[in-house]
C-alpha cells in the first residue's frame, strides 16, 4: 500500500508537466509516437542507473554531481534524442523536437522516481516531485532544441571534411550536451553539499525554465524540414532571414507613435496551471506547518534545517511561481524589444563577375555565417561577391561571400539577398568582434519609446 501511494505521488508531477507543455504545441502527434518518446525516457533512466552502479564511489561532491549524475544521465539522453531526431519525418520541425525532448525527460524522471520509491521513504518522493521532475524536463527540452536545430542546420550529407557547416553542427552538439550537464550538475551539487547550498536549487531551476521558454518561443520561428529544403535553406539561413524581417519591423514599428506595444505580461489564467500552482502553495504550507509543529522531524532523517527549508518550502513555492506566472511573461516582448534590435553598418559590395561593379548598401545585422542585404534583388543565386566594411580608425575589412538565396517576389519575406561568408580574414573577424560588442551595448541599453 505504501509503495502504491508513493508511486501515485510520482505520477502526479509527470502528468502535470505533460499537460502544461503539451498545451503549448499546436501540431498533432499520435499517442503512439508520444508513448515511444516517454518509453525511451524510461529506458534511458534504466541505462543511467546501471552505469552509475558500476562507477567507483567517490567522496567528491563535484564528481558525483557533474560526472556520475550530470554527464552520465545527459549523455545517455543525448544519444537517445540524437537517434530519435535523425529518424524523424520529412516534415520535422524544431517544435516537434523540443516536445519529444520534454517527453523523454518526463519518462526519465518518472522511472527515476519509481526507483527511489522502492528504496526511500515517502518524504523523499515528495521532495523529488517538486525538484527533480522539472529539472529533467528543462534539461531534456534544452538539449532537444539544440539537437533539433543542428539537424536542420546545414547539409552534412554533401559536405565532407572540417568546414564551416561541420564545425557549426559540432558546436551545436557541444551546447546540446554541455548546457544540460551544467544545469544538472549544479542542481545535484546543491543537493549533495547541503546546508545553504540548497538555496541555489530554486535559482537554477528558474534560469533553466526561463531559458527553455525562450528557446520554445524562438523555435516557433523556424520552418519545418520539408519547407526549408523546398526553399534551399537551412535553420541558420532562416534565422538570418527572420532576424532581417524583425529588424525591418522594428525600424518601421518604432517610427510609428501610434503603434500597438507588445505587453511584457499577459493576463491569462489557464485552469491546469492555476490548479497546479495552488496545489504547490498548499503543499508548501503543509510542510511549513508540519515543520513548526514537529521542528526536529526531518533532522531524524539526516536533513539539516537549510535543506529542509529549501526543499520543503522554497521549492514548492518555486514550482507554484512557475505554474501561476510562467505563462504570464510574454517572451515575444523580449524578442521584439531587445533581442531583435538592429545594429546597422554601411558596406560596399563588389560584384566580381561584373568587373567589380560597386553597390553601396546597409546591413542591419552581421552573424558569423553571413548577412542579409536589403534591397539587393539584382544579385543572382550562387554569385560571388566581395564585401568591404569600414572599421574604426579608417581601416577597411574585406570578406568574400556567396549569394545563397534571393527574394524578389515573396511579400511575406524580406526583399533582398542572403549571402554566406567565404574564408573571412583576420581583419573582418576583428570587425565582427567590435560589431558584436556594439550590438550587445544596443541590446542592453533601455529601449526608448
């Protein structure tokens, strides 16, 4: 009976987080497909437990947190998500990949809670329900975003050797593994060290939650695999085009005094989130009252007062905060009013095949992979050009580029040409570093209304 009760408690947060995130995705996925992702999450937890049991014991909290827990668990999840994404359909989208990652994370957390239900008392299960379940969900969602983006970035089948595309995909794979390991390891380190370190659990989960929410908002802007292939574009190209569209929108939007401003907070109260948030508040209140009536209860299980307060009161309140107010933050406000602020520069473009014919234009943004040249509809697909930009001190930075895509007729996308850099030299790399610093300064300064 006790094991059945603990198992039921383990299921509640898994179902709750599934409802919360499934409501954010508009595409239809079959129950069979979702069940497979959840099952793979359970399978990854079994593999992780078997591997962890074979590892040598250590007294180092850092090794236990970042290696035994973080690296082992996230590496297994990385492998499962990588295989699953590689076997996806032709209409695969970035949002589908993130949702699959969340399902894998839920399956992992569910299986891990079942394992703890058979080995530990009930209060441990309660603490894990309000801490480890969201941690696994956030880490898996972040990992799935970068792996899915990597899958939609470049064409690894036709390019051989170490070039920009292979390096870019390797870089995305590195972030897909390293960021979840850092969140996971930091979370477990706070648990292992105990004492006042437990107070770091709440900030870690808040940062992970906010980062995942932003990635989900950004994933909505990337087209599906079949659409990208039809346009001869990849996710990086689409990101440049989307940024250009947002930069142009920002320029015209902020010149209009009668514009409709994008609110930072949304006034919407969904029933599942509201009920879940109230339940977490009541749980924190129950633990707080129990702590006042029986001040030494948790001490008998080896839990100090800091861990007791952080895990039984602060964590449920954190989950309640996420459930009640997480969907009230409009991440499109951040995207439109800060992340998409243009940082323009004037440049000269020379058409190599036309005797270095010069064309003066402006770029609203420069990314490591290339830039969008507004109004350059006369350029041709595949054409080689040379771009010169003015550096501080009067020096000129030069870079060769290739026209990747030209839009002349589609009114829904920016008009102009997308160019990719070819062998940027040291001078241009120095210019891009200064450009990034200037862009960061513009993004961080207050936006004038």
